[in-house]
């Protein structure tokens, strides 16, 4: 049996004469969607798979589809004869354009077998001389395939070898997604061994020394792995010492390393190439001259084995010396390696004669965090989920590491300036000011990728959001987050109920959640409160609705912020959280304080009409019954309608009470979302609600507490208790409850996917406001039970992921335009055609 090793992502060209069994081989070893057949494409463009005059158009279409598949990261197999160099050149070009490896599989069968198979096919009419010419082309191809650019060439000779072949997929060297860390990513060392030892010690690594006292390994007691971004050598005082330590860590499995451009240059010099001894290489060569030849040979082998970049932790982390844009991640080509080593330049030089680097990170929208070095900067800078760790240690700056996934920076100062920089250290100028917004960022059809997923915003949704944002919303600088929509629980089968706790608990059990918190659902208006201790970057703060509009407007919003500010101060949260601003998610009560007009025009009108008309109808029916007319059944129905209207009126009246300014208004906070430099999305709901309780205690007149139950879903008595609590709550006029994963806003399922942030379970009487007075009638309830929740749930998850990304961007102090495009996308999602009653 011959095993054919093929990269998981590759362009595979089947090469063989007509009748060699290429299509049969493709069907046996590859999925139908992976195979692009030239015959099929001739049929598509000419309605005849044998029309050779259509070959040019057919291959144009085939190459186009192959390019799309490769761009999307899909293995692609081309089933054609591929005997001519020009035909193969087109495939090589497509593979190179998408930075994947081209692979050739040659099927070589005896001419008699090929001719016998050709004769057996009614759709093949060419003569044997054509087959002979194909055989000559095949023999001439053997020596050319590797030279043409095919990175792997597999030749199968004879029917038996072809039938016995097995395809085995291999990962690219850069694919280390199985390594999940935790990691400590170390920036450019440049021969600063003393600083590297100090940094590793601060990170908790235990150094091991050889008999000469030199550090040769370092291991972390908790099993963490160090990741070096390259540029270990040049300029500094002890490049051999750095190499000895890092090589030892890599050999022991305590570290991984990618190459930097300085290692690449050193490798060329060690191999005898004509390399200029500049940028610190002269110092490294002088230091290596004092080392044994076997050590220098080991250095050459080590550098030669380094891979351009690594994709780690299931694709969530990418490490490359100079960074890597999304299209190159997990790909393999000279272009990818060049970008990983050197980055991308504009072709210009600055006043110091150094190349001007293209700020690729400013345009980065990938979901993977990219950690890199290469360009010295005084402080690590987060830009769109990327960070540069080269903080110029050799130039007198510091040596920096990033603890992943904690996103914690650890640094040690340089002992001294070991090498004078060609230009002073200063931050890379942004491509545009951070506070400038561009209409192009939010208009038209756009695809957004962030750390929690990706989505496409249709152009029409963006236009609707732009209308709201430009005419009604608060200042974008203060609109830092919008709450996601919330899906209801699965439709209940409990008699008389459309929604019931049993389904809410079952929904989370099915998602792998074992502990939830059931929070009282306040019937008010959603309010997002951003409050500052003193007026600063947010102008003191803002209160806005779930669509970004000012809540009341001045002066009431200012008064509300003052009450919140005073409560945060009284609760001691500014100092405890080490923040000068706080973002709260809350509900403002009563509902009528904000929605008085809606209640009067929509709900009260229905109730008033029913209460006015139905008594007269009942009186008329009583008169008719007194005259002996058979109206008893009709009267019973109308009496039922009257009772339903009474219940409907009682339902909305429960959320109406008089207010005067802020008198009679209360705020029910239930989550603290973010503070200075930190998102609290990783805190559990117990933490959030405890903080909310402290605000209530600080100002019990203004703040309303959120009643709740914490439920272990495996404890049937706790489930029953929470269900009874909900029944009591809703029977007393409460709206219902929201069930949330206790682990917090960023909770994920055992499979790693985001969970619904909350599932609402609304009371039987409250739902009359939503579905109408008579929704509990058997026929209506049966129809409502057929409601579809899939679109609503998908929308809730998309908005939730965007919200989490917006909180991260806020904590990282990302540019305003980056934060705004995430918040804008949440608002655009609200234009999705979803049943508003859900």
C-alpha cells in the first residue's frame, strides 16, 4: 500500500492520460464538493462535457472556483489530464495566489488499460494516436513537476498500486492549534541574556544551569509554555547565551520559537553567503567565534528548523515575528514567510533611512489574536486584537512578555542601552487619528470578524442604523455598548402556558450548563448608564436606551447620573474597582416613566374600547336571552372576552405609576459591564448582583434590588423551588424572570461556543400585553406554540458577541472607530426581520 501524504489545505492536481482512472480515484478518496472536474466545467459552459472548443472557458471557470475555495481554506482537487505545462502553470498560479501548497498525484497505467477503458466509454471518440501523444506528454512531465513548483509529487504506477493507495492528510508545520497553553509570549531579546533570565524568573520559570553555570533551560512549575517571537540575536552582549537558553527550552518542550529577520540573516551568514555585517550581526559573529564549532553547527540547525509562524489554541492565537494579516494565517508560501519575517513596507524610507512599514494592524479584523515584535515601540500597543511586544530592550527600553490567555503584560527594564537605535523609540503614528470616524466604516454591506464570531451586516440594515445613529443617538464617543436582544425559552407544553421555567432550564441543560441564576425581570425600560467619578473622557457620563437614544434628555439625565455617581461613591466602588468610570446595565422603573405615550396610545386604547363595548354587548345578549333567543353560547364567549380584557388592563396597569421628574423613578442595576482598562464580562453573575446590591444599600430610595434564585440544574428540589418562585412572582403581577448562566456574560458551552446570555421566561398574564387579551384561548395558544425561535436566538447570539467585543475594545482603549463599528453593528442587527413579540 502506498500512502500519499497531502497537506490538509492544498491544491491537488490529478495528472494522467484519458482512461487512467483519475475520476474514479477522486471519487474514492475525496468528497464530491472537493473535486473540480474539467469535464463538469465544460458541461457547465457548453452543455457538452466533450466539447474541446470550450476548454478555455471551462478552465477559466474552474480556476475561479478553485480560487474561491482556496481563499476560504478548503482543500481543492482538480480532475483533468493536466499533461501540458501551460495547464499546470495555471494551477500553480492559483495556488500561489492563495498561499497554499500545490500537490501532484500522477496516475500511470499501461497504455493498453487506458485504451481499453477509453473504448468502453461511448462519450470518448478520440483515436489511439491521441492517447499515444498523451503518454509522451506524461513521460515528459515526470521530471518537470517539481521544477514547475509542485511541492509534493506522488507517482502511482499500475492499476494495483493505484487501487491500493491511501490518502493521508498532514498538518502544516505552522498548525499547532492543539497547543492551548497557557503561554508566555516573549518579545525581541536581541542578545540581552541577563534581561531574559530576569523576565523568565518574574514569569515564574525555574532556570537550569549547566556545569559551567550557563542557563540551558527554564521550566514553569505550572506547565506554562514560553513562545519567542524571534530576533533572539544581534546587537546585544550575549547572543550565544540567549540561543543556548532558548534552544534548550525548545528541545525540552518548555518553549516554541518563530524566526526573526535577524535569525534569517545569521543563517545565511553561517552558510557562507555574502551578507553585510550590519545591524548587530558583526557582534554576533564575534561572539559565536568564541563558541565551540558544534554549538555553532547546532545554532545553524536550530534556525533552519524554525517555522515562519504558529497558529495556536484552536486558531485563537497567532505568533509571527513581524505580525501576520488574516489572509496569511495558517498558509504556507514564500510570500507568507516574507511577511512573517519582515512585515510589509510602503516602499518609502523615513528621515533615518529606515523603511516605512505599512500599518497592517490598523486594518486587521481577524478573530485570532496576533502577537508579534520586529518594530520597537516604547510601550506594547493593542491595535485591533494585535499587540507588538518589541519594547526595545537592546536600545535601553524593556523586555516584555504577554501572559496568554490572561492578556497580562510583564516586563523588566534593560540593564543599559546596549546598542544605539537608528532612530529614537516612539509610538508608530496611526494611519488616522483614533477619534476620527469614517462613514465608510459603517455603510454598505460589511463583514465583521471579532474574537467571539463573525457576521455580515446587510447594506439595508446599515442604512437603517445610520438613520437612528445620526439623528437620535448620543455622541458616539459615549455610546460604548448596546444590550443584545433576548430570546424567550422554548415554547412550553404545560397546559395554559406559552412560556414556563421547565423549558428555560431544559434549554440550558441541553447546552451543557449545570448552574444558572434566575433574575426577576423588571418591567421597565432598559437603561445603559455610563457614569464618571468626575467629568473626563466621557463628559461625566450618559444614560441611554437600548437603541442608543438619550433616556430622558437634560436635565433629568444629569440628575439621574448624579444619583448613580453618589451611590457608587458611597458604596466605595471607585477605589475598590480602581476605576474612574463605570458602565452599568439596568432597568429603569416604572415602564410608564419612559413609555407613557406608548401605553396610552396602544395598550390603554385597546383596554378602554373593550371595557366600553363588551358590557353593552352583554346587556344586549341578556335582553335577547330574556326573549327566548338561543344566545347562551355567544354570551359565554363575550363574557370570556370581557374577563380577558379586564385581565389585559390589569396586566399593563401593574407597570404604571405616577412620576414627577425623578420622583417615583427607580433604577434596577443587574450588571457592571466595564471599568477603566477592564471588562467585567468574565465575572459571574453572583459578583454582578452583589455589586448591584451595594448600590441599592447606598441609596435604597432610588435603586431597586433584583430578586433572584441560584439553581443547580441537577438539583430537582432547587428547580422546583425556582419554578414555584416564578409562579408566585408572576401571579402577583411580575413580568417573569431571566435565566442566565451563572458563570457570567462570557460563559461558553463545553464545546466552546458562546451561550445565550439570558433566556426570558415571561408570566402568563404579562404575555396578554404582548399577544393580546385572548391569547390563552385554546385555538390561539395552539397557533402560538408553532412560533419559530431560531432566528431570534441567532440574532441574540450575534448581538451578544458584538457586545462582548465592544467591551473588550473599550477596556483596551481601542480607537473610537473600532469600538463604534461594533456598537453600530449591534444597532444594525435590530433591523433583522424578527417577530417583535418574541
